[in-house]
């Protein structure tokens, strides 16, 4: 096709598996920033072969919800279902009368393989203390190892004793958490578990050729990457079993230019429980994934997991709040890694599930049995994406040999029933979202919540909870991938810089300290030399976005105040939920991090979901 793709026809820009459901959405904006644009589909929509120009399928577009306007997107919509076309090839969707087309895409078994590879490789770019050699990182994102200078990660000091050399310890490695370079223990443990789960649920799709330093070592690269995170958790554990909570790192672009000192926070119960879960789950998954060095490494994790559990059991409420003036920790990290009593309970149950699986010891089974009914899945009879970690751990327990049968049955029944709920299978069956990926609430990190929701659906398949709904659940899960790949009101692939990998319109910039606003090399795609590294999932539409509270005239200087109005912020502000997004990376006081910043947590959940569709 010669014409540019239209904003009015959106598809998964990478494509579809041959046997999969395939629905293009045609859209007529009613409210929001594009309300002035107008589109009425013609009587005939066609699927066109890019190679031959042949119209391989034609149909009338089907109006969504009898022509109603959807409040979450502000759009009227029509669906064009071309699921019946299974022949591999390159295609686009054409509105015949209006002569406007969608982005091009592939139908084939391999459509997501390269996307998955790019998504996993973002963890390599996020590695602290790792040289990013051009042969692995690509010329545009090569960098020396970061945070390995004096008083940085290899000899960091306790946050409260920066002048006391006796507090120095090696906390090197791990990953920058998000667009900031800090390393948070509880969260990292969760990322490690999710990456390992992605492997364990579908081992055959993971290969050893992702162009990272470990590629070719005979171990799937997803496991090498998870081990990179696990190695850091090992360094964060004290001899008594407790685990340090956080390391605060200095900032610069590129990361190797950061020269400020690193400081670590004290051990706390939440980090120790989260790490116990990661060690125990890792011991099981890595032991089953291969022999030799990997198996002995797996064996070394189990006593660590048990020591962490024992410390947390004896110290059930040791709190450490970072970056908190009242706690005397201002400036240590950014986000708050500490949780509340319920959060600690969830981590305890999660750790107990994996420890029981790894050891078979009754004490861990008893800890699950004594506490599982306090998890909201059971207490509220409700499954939702904000508790995907706890739900996944309980489902895991149901498959452990020796698990208490009545408890396993109660968990399975609760999950199966909850997934029929209004925001789960009921919403899927009713087609309540014209873009096919319903969320009850759009919040900060909504793209992660989309990924979590897709994973929740797929858990119905993985755990074989009801054969009668497995096909629907798998179809529902795939729709959340399609949303992230362009089936959304913006027609945007919510992954960074994917033009070389099949996307006609992907995120050009996102909030990240390395790929910062104004960078000659790494700012916006097409404006800077390289743009950001490819494959990062951005935060997503966030209706709660606003400029910093210091705007318009309290930001400390006339220059800072001027930034408040340096560019329009509607969107993302004052929009329907699904349009509460802008492709920008401006820092304070426009605070783009609330909309576009990446997070390893978003990334891991997306990787786990996408891997279900890889062939």
C-alpha cells in the first residue's frame, strides 16, 4: 500500500497467529483530544494481501454496542473479524469506500518471536554493573559498566552511616528498577519469580540466542536473566537470613557516567519474605531446568530461602521506609518499597507456597493452610489484577504434591468462580470494551494491569480449572496482548522504538534517566540519533495524571515555572481513560513518569503474557 495507515483502523501491528481470533477495530472519536476527527466506515471492509493486492476477505463492519459511544475510550467503534483467514503472509485492513487502510501486519507462527526477544532484552539494558558491549547492546546503546566506582555498588555504605567504612558491602549487580536506577529488593524478587514463571509455564519457547553475554551457554536466556536478578538478591542477604531492603543509586546519562555514592537501607520483613519466595521458587525451577552448574546453584538457594523464612518468622514486623522524611531516609531511592500488614501477609503466604513445593516440609504447608483464607481471593471471593502475585502463588500451591486437598480445592473453586465476575469473563463475553481488553480501573501503570489481567485469564488454562471456559480464557488473554500492540484508541504499540521489528507506530520516547528529555543521542525516535532502546513497555494511560503541584508559579524559579507551560498536557490530562496518554518524557514539573515510565514489573508481566502466544 502507498497511503499512510489511518488513525481510524487499528490492529495488532506485529500480527496474529494463524489459528487465532483476529479483529480490527474501526473508530469514530466522539470525545477527547481527537473528537474533531470524524470517521464513518464504508459498507465494505477488506483484508488485503500486501504481496498481491488481492482482497482475500470482505465483510460489512459490525457496529459495537448498536452504535453507542464507549465512555472509557470516547469512541464509537466497529469490528471487522477476519479470524477465518489463516494463510501466512503480510496483510492490511482496507475500508474500500473511504480508501483508508490499517498498518500492515503478519499472519504466521513466528509473529511474536522477535517481539518477545526485544522485550526480554530490556532487562539486559537495565543491568547495573554490566558492561553493555556494542556486540550485545547495539552501537546506539553501548555503555561501560555503571555504578562500579569508589563508594558505589561494590562498596556501598549504610544510608545512615555514609562516613563509616565498616558498613561497606558489595551490593553490585541487579537491575535498575524502572526509569530510575534504584534497586528495590521486594520488587526485584517479584520480577525474578515472574520471569521464572514465564519459563516454567511454557519452557519450549525459550531459546539461548537473545544476544546477551550469556547467549550460547546452553541455558535459555530468560533463565540467565532471572539468575542475574537472583545473584543480586544473594548479595543482599545477611548471614542471619535477613535481606536488605534497597540500594539507592546515583543518576546520569548514560548510566556509566553516574559517579555519586550508592547507599543501602536496612533489612526488613517484607524484603526478606519476598526474597525467601524468589529463592524457593528459583531452587525448584532452576533445578528442573538443567543439570550441572545450574542445578548446584539451585541447590544453594534453598538453605538461603529457609534462613530468610526463619528470620522473618522471628521478626514478623520489621519496617524500613525509604525516601521518607519521618523515617530519616529522604533521598534513599524514589518509590516506597515498604508495604503494610496485608502486604506482608501476602508475601508470607507466597513464600510458604514455594517453600513447601521446594522442601515438602509440613511447616510451610501449615503456614499456607493457616493463612490462605485471609488473602482477598478467598476473603472477598474476588480475583483482580492488583493481586496477581498472591493469586498466582495460591494457584501454584494447588499443584504441589502433598498440598492439603481441601485447601487446594477451595483455592481452585474460589479462583474459577471469581473469574466469572463482572470484570473478568462476564466482561469478555459481553464485549464491554470496543478495544476488546476491558479494565475496571485505569491507573498509573495501566499497561501492566492489562498484562496482569491477561495473565489472570490464561491461568484458567494453565491450571485447567474448567475445560468449558479454556478456549474463551485463552482468547481473552490474547486480546490484552493485541491492545498493547496497537488495538487501542491511539493505534499505538506501547513498546519503545519497535519500527525495525514490525511496528508502524510505536512509543517514540518514555521517561527514563538514560533516555532522557533533551538527550542528543537517546531522546525521541527520529529526533535524537538513536532514540531509546527498543522493547520497553511504557506505563500506559493514566487518568490521574497532572502536572506537579508546584505549577504554575511555585517551582522555585522563573525557569522552572516556565516548564509548567512548555508543552500541552491535554492529553494525557482531561481525557477519556484510554486516551489519557501522551508520547512524552519531560521530567519535573511535567512529571511524564506518571504516564510513560517503564518498570521491570510491567515488563515481566508482559513477557509472561506474550510468551503464551509464541510458537
